[in-house]
C-alpha cells in the first residue's frame, strides 16, 4: 500500500513485514503511477517542479520505475 504517512513526514510503501519510507522524489514519481499517466507526463511534471533538465529527470524516473517494477510496487498497464 502506497500512502502519505504523517508520522514519517513522507510517502511510504507498507507491507505486512514492514514499511519503506520513500524520499521526496520517489514519492512524487509514484504519485503519478495511477494508470492514467505515461512516463512523459511524469518527466514533464517533475522537470517543472524541480527545475531540472528533462534528460536528467528522464534518466532518474526511468531508473526508479525499473526498480519499482522489479520490487512489485508498480505494474505495467496497457
């Protein structure tokens, strides 16, 4: 379960075995993972929010999504 946890002041992923506290960027990326956004949407939103280069944001988002998929945090939808 992905949610904002006030006591952690961060987004978290909760498992029966424990909790993963996410940094700000990871939380921002996962907020876009709702089945309605494409990677381009995520990159555009974060490029504007963090005032960083699009190529840098794309690389970071892509890497994080690969890890998230591998851990089962996200699924690919068509």
